[in-house]
C-alpha cells in the first residue's frame, strides 16, 4: 500500500481507439525495485513495447513519468519523457524542467503512457480526472510557442502546462524535441518525432490536487536541509548566476570544446560566447523550475543589430558549443536567434548543431556543392547559412530533408569518407565535450544507454583535477579508474533519475538527503546502498532492452576522427585516442558491470539485481 509521494494512478491513453484507462501504480510496477521516473519508463518499454517496432510507427510507446518527489518541495524535480528513439532505435529518456511534472502529479497521475496513433492531429487534454482527446487540426503547422498560446487561450487558463511539438516533430525530423513551458525542451533522441508520428501535437495538463506526503514534518525538515545545502554549494551558486553558459570558457581552455565539427577542440572566439558577455549584454531575468532555488534559466534579449528583438531562454552551454563553436560561429546574437528558431520549430540544438557542422565540412570538402545546398555557402562560420539550414531541416526542404535524418544516416548515404567525421555514437549526435582530450568521456559516450550522451556519466572533473573519487591520483589522458568512475556515475545518475531530480543539483543535495526525502515522502525505508542498487538495476534493465532491440558490442565505438585526427592546437595538442586503449577500458567496464565479453548481463548479474522477476 502506497503511503505517500505517489499519486497511485497511471493514465494510459490509446490514440488508435481513443481508449483511456487508469491503472493502479502499485499493480503496474514494483516501486520498491524501480521507484519511478526512469525506472517506470524503462519497465514500461520493456514490458509493453513489441520487439523490433519502428520508432515512428503506431507501435511505439511514449511515457511521461514522474517520480515520488516530483511536485514536492524537493529542490528541482523535472519530468522524464521516454520512448524508443527514431535516431538510435534504442531506449531514450529525455528530461525537462519547468512545471509539467508537478502539474501531472497534481492532476493525480504518476505517469501518462501513450500508445497507438491518432487518425488526425490531436492533443490530449487532462484536467484532473477529466481526460479528452481533442482535435488539433487548427494547431497542426504551428510553432511550439503559438501552440502553447493557442491551447491556453482556448482553455481560458494561462497556467495550463503544455508539452508540444513544432513543425519538425510533425515532419518526423529524427532529432525533433518536445517543448515544455515555452523555453524548456526534452531535447535528445527525437521524442518530438515520436509524438509527430502519433499525430499528437500536444499534451496539456491542469492539476488542482494535493500531493500526499507520508511524514510531513520530517519531509519538510529534510527538504529544508536540501535547499540549504544547494544554496551553500559553490557549483550550484555559480550556476545560479551564470547558468550553464560558464562552461564554454572552461572547455575552450581545456581543449574539450568541439569546434568546426570536432576538427579542433578550442575556439578562438569562445570569449564572445562567454557567460560574462551574456550577463553584460543579453540576460534580463533568471527563471526556475518547480521548487528550485537556483533559477539557472536565463531569459535574454538581443538589443541591437540584425537579430534585435530575439527573446529566448539560454543560451545553454550545449547550444553555445554545438551551434556556436562547432559551426565556427562566434556571434552570440546569431546563436541566440538560431536557438530561438530551434525552440519554436522543435529541434534539439545539440543534434542540429552537429548536423549543420557535418554539412559544413561536407561543403568545404566538396561533397556538397551549391547544387545540393541550393546556393547556400555552407562554410564554417557562415551564420546566415546555418540559420537558413535550420529552417530547411525543420520543414524537410531540399538538403534539409536529407539532414533531418541525423548525421549517422546521412553519412551512410554519402561516401565512406563521411563516416569518419559523422560525430555520433549509436546514432545520437555528440554533445559539447571532445573525447580526444578525455578518455573517461570517450567511455561515457560509447556506453551511454541512449547513445552519445554526457548526462549519464561526466568523468571530466576527475580527469582535470587529477584525483579519482577515492582520492588517488589519476593522469588526465590515462585510462586508469575510468571504468569504475563511469560505472558509478551511471548507476548513481540512474538512481537520481527515478526521482527525476535535476542533474545540476545532484552533488549539492547528495545521496543521503535524497534518500531522506524519499523515505519521508513515501514511508519507504531505503538505505543509500539500496537506492544506488536501484540505479544499477535500471541500468541493466535498459541494457537488456537495448540488446533486445539489436544493440551489439560493435556499436560501442566512436567515429574514426577520435582515433585518426589529433587535436591540432591548445593544451592537448597532438592528443587522440588509441583503439586498443578504448577496447581495454570497455573490457574492464564490462567486467566491473558483471557482463560477459560481449557486454551482455550474465544470468548471475540479473539474479543478483533481482531483475529476473521483471524480465522473465
Ligand atoms: S538547476 Fe536549473 S534546470 Fe535544474 S531544476 Fe533548477 S532551474 Fe531547473
């Protein structure tokens, strides 16, 4: 019997037959084994998704999952959106801040599971117990901002929370995002295309209920302590002032900043994209997600020049890195405008920046001529061409139609040389950290469950400080301890993702405070070790799902550029990875995980993690 934290209900919507079901959370999945959030999403896809389903077919399943702390006073909880990814064909969970998660919880649901496909454009309207599948013909074709506005207007309520797609999702661009609360995005893996394939324009929610807490007094004390810890933490405080933008000078200094399609690792114009510049010239307001004391969202306005009037939240580090440095663009105003276009049209800025940089390299190498680009001079640094290409990708026009498939598929259609510099792992375009100067990041990328991703493990801080978590000395470019560090971070992050706790606050809050809040909210009795074991269990469950969908050891690799093109300048000049080095740490990683030499969890491991009852 659930005592608190959970709402106790999961909403299931089948768009094919417009059937709506409400199921009991406890009957649906074992909260003691998987808690919620990522655990709930992984279990749903494992249990309900037919093996080999086309991610863009009606057989795919879209999950909006909260955790037991979502909507409470735990600092910074978000929402997990998951489905089989149209980019990778693997499990994809993408997290977004704002207030949607809290609203779903207040409407009375722990998760919303959407299957099937509507015959015509539709949106799902949830007002507590009232569930309606509404016509969205009038919204189809609108950008994300106008969609949110239109739904709020027709429901006559400005406080409705809306997750929606733009034209890119409708056109099934494989890296289309889901937009939430105007400026927040579940960016990675093409979940917007999954919505588009279901003809689902939006999910709109209004919740008026309360969230039950098992031991209110204890919970409030624990939540208060967590807020205090966050506000005392130096990194969190820096994020409060600078958002994520501050990272760009750090990565440029450390030869970690992808520049001109990862050819270089430092950008001569990085200072022009820095948080200091944005603070001085661009930002006007700090914005926060539900119950977050950090306000890391920064709303900015371009005040003069040809992009004057651009208002957008950001610019986040990943956008500065991938649409800025990686496309050779050092003008923050152009990057802000490109960011706004991506938000409105519904594109993930990380994948979009990679795709444009890839196209620029193809153009400079003569693989794309002006015939293919329809007259666009796609040289690195040409901000106007990049902006035009964003529009073409979102609408699948001309070259944009090809690029909308993502760099892996495009490179496979072009000549073999292109695969060398298609900067992706398992189909997911790489984020803003060059792995040639970080062997730990190389391992994190190839083993991340959703493809090349920085949010599952980020061992860079240990490599730069030269100290492993156990205090022993490690050398920056060596492979020592990386397998341990990456495994521990992946498990820990998966555990936090069951709470859907914000990644930026994890270190400041710490495992003990999370577990304290979890227990006080739910009446459960987790120890820190048990909480972390849930993370490992989920990591293995997702691994089994991915293997079932065709993941093989050979897929755990990097593009050739990582091994063949040394970093040309900066403090890591000459640095590149050796294939034998990567194979070595991958073997070590499999062994530490208790997987066989092909990366498959052994029977013993499955039993040890109590996964046998879930996967049998
Ligand atoms: S730190 Fe930033 S992203 Fe995280 S919850 Fe707070 S405002 Fe949202």
